C-alpha cells in the first residue's frame, strides 16, 4: 500500500486538466510548472498524433522518418529520459510534479499506483512491469519516465486507452543497426489498449474523469487549477525558444554515425555520415559511381543539418536526376 502523504510535504496539490492538445505546448507546460511553482501538481492531457522522444535519445534513429513526414507528425523531445512513445487522442497522459528530499525523489511504484488503482477498479488486472511501465499480462499499456529538478521530481506516463496501434507501431518502426551512437535506446514492447480489457465500455473522457476524481479523493488538499494568462505567455515562449525548435528536438541528439547501403542499377552505394549536434561533420560515399558526383555531394552536405528538408533541397539542386532519390533515401 502506497503512503500518499509522502507526496504532499505540506504543499497543496494542484490538479490541471489541460484543454490543449498541442504536444509542444503540453510538454512545455510540464517544464514551466516544474521550475516555476512550489506546489505539488497533477496534470492530465492528450496530444494530437505525435512522437515524444526521451531527452538523451537520438531522435532520428528512433522514428520512421518516411511515415513521420507522410503523416505530418510532430516530433518532440521531452525533459525526462527513457524511450520513445507515440501519442494520439486515444492516449491519456498523466503527470505528477512533487516535492521531496534528495535521494527520495525517484519512485516509479508510488507514482504509477493511482493509475493502477483506477484500472483495477475497472476490472483491468494492471500491474507495474519490470521496465517501470504498467502492463496487463505481458502487454504494455503505459510507459513512464522521470526527471529530477532540484528538490522536485517530474513523473509522467502514458495510458493507452484507444490509440491507433497500427500508427503507433509504424511511427516507431526503424531500420536496425543503421545508427552507431551512445544514445539511450528504446526498448520495444508489445502494446495494447486499456479499452480492450474493459467489461463495461466507457469513453476516454469518462476514463479521464475517473482518474481525476481518484486523485481528488486520494489528496484531500487538492484543488482544480487553471493556467493564468502569465503562465500561458511563459509556456508559449518556451515552445518558441525550445520545444518547437529543430535544435532541441533533433540537434540535441548525441553525436552519431549513420552507415547505410543503397542499390542503384544493380550497384551498391555505401554512405557513411558523422553527425555532431545535428550537423553533418563528415561524409563518405563509395561505390561504382562517377567520382565527380560523389565528391560534389560530399562537399555540399558537409555543414548541413541532418534534416530531410535541408538535405532534399541540396540533393535536388545538384541535378542528379533519378540518382537523387537513391541518395536521399540512403541519408536517413
């Protein structure tokens, strides 16, 4: 049994139910409330289809770039570590921001317990898994991550309620062993929706209300809280300067090497890129191709962002004809 009084530390609990479904705004809200408030806080929110990567991950190695571009998905780097997750309106996100003492802040069991209690009350036999996730049987229904700031901890998790699991799996499907880096790697698990296990059907809005009511009953000193106009201004500034920027979402990735082989007219082309802070610092193209072409491409791409839009502009301006598509495909 969890002693929830450990979360309070004489602070009141603010409950925020976000109306926004903008992933940039919602992820920025977590940082703003973590760093600018002294209260314990609980947040519920949903995001439009998007991919949220861990702070210490190589973003481009964790996503299916072709699918991301085709679907127009936002890729957002969060403040906490851990692996990549897919969000859509069928997924409910919950966040605890709590005060504590050094050495006693990180506690996945404590922060996942309220969600598990609600699920159990609905007849869903949920339990915390070995990777700090929530599972039903061997299927994952919730991923969780934490970040410590001074004497406060941010714990957030997903609750897959009625997500599009086909899109989820496709969004994070990657070509194995293409990238060499020291980044944190996602551990892929078989996932399921909570709605699959419910004997009585409820909407995600009803499920959200159940979570909120459980928090209210668990924390008698809790109060519903709405962001102030000043909060919103500060959060939007954080979105503009950090969370919506390529420099944070992709450029923050640890240095990496991409090694790919592509085929053209039965010929193998080998492409090796070294990328530092999102910028191509070295490139080597080898194979049975005109040396003038490979040298030109190498020279054009040094110093370029390892970014699809930036590179495609350069490649197609180089007048390579059908070879341009092959090159572009081999650079990601």
